[in-house]
C-alpha cells in the first residue's frame, strides 16, 4: 500500500483499533495529569484531516472528544495538531470548528513537517531554560523511515511527557533477515 494522496480516505481496521487504544488511554491520562497540573498538552504529530470517508472521527477529534468528556476536571489543555498537507490541515480545522470546545481548551492546527515544526518548539523551550508542560504525543506517521528519534528523545526527557508511536509496516519494503 502507498501513502494516500487524497485529503480523506477510508478508515482501516487497524486504525479503528488504534483509535480505541487512544480513547482508553486518554480517558485515564487526562484526569490523572489534570489532578496534579494546571496545564497539559496533547500533540498529534501527523494529524491528518480529522475525518474518514465514512464520517468516522480521526485521532484529533477522538482526542478532543475525550477531553470534552473530562472538561470539568481539566484546567487548561493545549492541543497541537501538526499536518504537512495544506488540504488535510484545512479539513481538520473545519472538523474542529464543528465541536463546541470549552474556553479552557486551545486547539491549533500547525502546518508543516512534524520534525521541523515541533522541533523548533522544543528547541525554543529548552533554549529559554523551560520545561514542557505534561504532554501526551501521538506520533503516527505513514511509516517509520525518517522518524525523528532524537526529537522524541528530547520530548521524553521532560517530566510527565509520554509518547504513543504507531507504526504501520505496510508502508515499507521488507527488510532482509541476516543472522
């Protein structure tokens, strides 16, 4: 399978399962982190358009809806959705606009490459001697080649930061086994 060039595409079973895992994890993560922290961050590094051709929600909408379910416990939540495709970023913004977000939720779609966009943010924060707010990052690229492991390491070096990485091996050439 090749990477989809379309703005939206059909939801595949492995993606639906990933969304269920994300939903269950965030159902626990949001209230636990909110209990001890005033501000938390949700980051989706390869966010996509927020919807599939069958109308199913994408991971950004799954995360926002999960947070909405816990809104009374959350003081401040910043959502950053990074998407390289302008058409997908536009579609994601329109899907987010359909939701009624509480005033303490801040959702921003950032256009650009994950490594460059988020990397610049991390470098700026570290350059000023600051720490990231507790952050949950979903990193779900089309494949694993070129994944910014150094950037992921920097993110994980900050207290209370977690990363969920989803790899789909169908986007890669098989690697030869050599004993």
